[in-house]
C-alpha cells in the first residue's frame, strides 16, 4: 500500500469495489486452479491512482477478505 501512496489515496478507488462486494461478492470474476481459487476485481485509473487488481476470498459464512491490492502494470 505504501508504494501506491497509502490507504487514503486508494480509498476512493476501492469504494466502488467494496460497495459491489457488499451487494454481491459472488458476482466478480473467479480464478481457479487445482491448488487454490480466488475472486478479483479491476479498477479503472482514477485521478493519480493507477488501475488496480483487488484480490479477495469469500469464506463459507460469506465473510469477504481483501487479500491483495496491486497496481496493474501498463502494457
């Protein structure tokens, strides 16, 4: 997070993702392999914040845990 400018800077970019997670966390894309699975979201660039990948898991009791937030590398 510190590389991206800290929590306050990316909060606005994550607000939409977190709102979507509250409404329907199962509506996001899912990655699955034989060893693990996770769901993820991608944000658009917002002001000075680059686009982000937000990786999260959903537990059996529907608890959502943000696992990782990472800048999407420019191509």
